[in-house]
């Protein structure tokens, strides 16, 4: 009997400890959310994205038949993105050309206006929110592939791609200014003068990067790997001789530069 009572007391004590620890962790999370707008934004966005997927997973928009199109465009030196859920791949090629994979009712458009290639995607109703067509991105893929001649130099690439991934390979570019929500950004073998990438949960990767430029890397809850070395929260490098700046701001996405 005494042994039973002793064991009962131990079990009750362990239970009380777990309750206290859980309360402390919960209080810590609430305190962090209240005193950090960026962390609060992360929790809010994560909740919204989860709710949207739950709301739309049982009711899909009518996409229509999938189609693949090749569009040869006029010469351009600027690219402007206004995208909700399209993957973008820009790389070297023989000529200026755009290849699109979309659907009859969810389309990707690309046209050149005064030297600027304007890319956008469209669907029935709003892209996000309840039953939004862009929330079905895990079931289908919108893609656009842009080729630029080897000797061409692009002036700027600007805009947003909320849920689509962005890839740039083997190009000369003066300025990249891009914003995503959950979309990743991957650069390789490219020469950039200035870069400004801002994301919520997307990852940023840059291969064949230069060590002789300025860097401003910031992250709230993710890893920063700069040429094999790990850093927490932020990393800054100032090169007096360089006018080039690579700036990345991420809430919950990893940053890898090598």
C-alpha cells in the first residue's frame, strides 16, 4: 500500500511538472509573438496558409486542359514579374524565347512592352483565400522558361512570385529585386551587381557567388550558411572597394551562399 501511494505521488508530481513546463513554453511563445512583429507575422502567415489548404483541398477550381506553348519574343533587357504561383526559370540560350506550361482556365501570360518582358498569371476568382486557384499549387504546376542570348546583359528583374520558385542561371544581370511568400530563389553561375530578395518561408540559394562584394543577410528562424560557415540571425560583410550589394531578408527560410 505504501509502495502504491509512493508511486502515485511520483506520477502526480511528474504530471504537475509537465503542466508547469508547458505553461512556461506557451507563455514564452506568446511573449515572443507580442514583442516581435516578424515572428507574429510568421505565425499569422503559417495559420492562414494552413487554413487555406484545409478549405480548398476538397474543392478544386476547374483548370481545363493542360497546355504547353512556345512564344518567341522581341528583344528585352528588363523583366517584370507579377505572379501568384508560377515557377520561373531564366537561363542562357540561343535567342530570346519564352516557353509556358499552363491550363485553359489558369494561364500564364508573357509580353514585351518597351523593352520589358512582363509576366503574370491569372485564374478564376482570387488566387488565394477560400477556394483560391493558387492554393492548388501542390497538385499542378504553372511554369515559364525564359531564355536569353549568351552575350546579352539584363538591366533589371523586379516583382513578386508569392508561391512559385525562381531560378536564374548563367546570366549577367545588373539588379534583381524579388519578393516571395513561400517561393524559393536559386541563383547559379550568374553575375549580379545588386540583389534584394525578401521572403517569408522561401529558401535562398546562390552558387558560384563572389566573396568580393557586400552582403547583408538576415534571418529570424532559419540557417545562414556563408561559404561553409554557419551564422545565427544575421551576417554582414562590408567590402570598401565594392559597390555591389547582395541583400537577403528571410523569416523562416534557409540562406545558402557558396
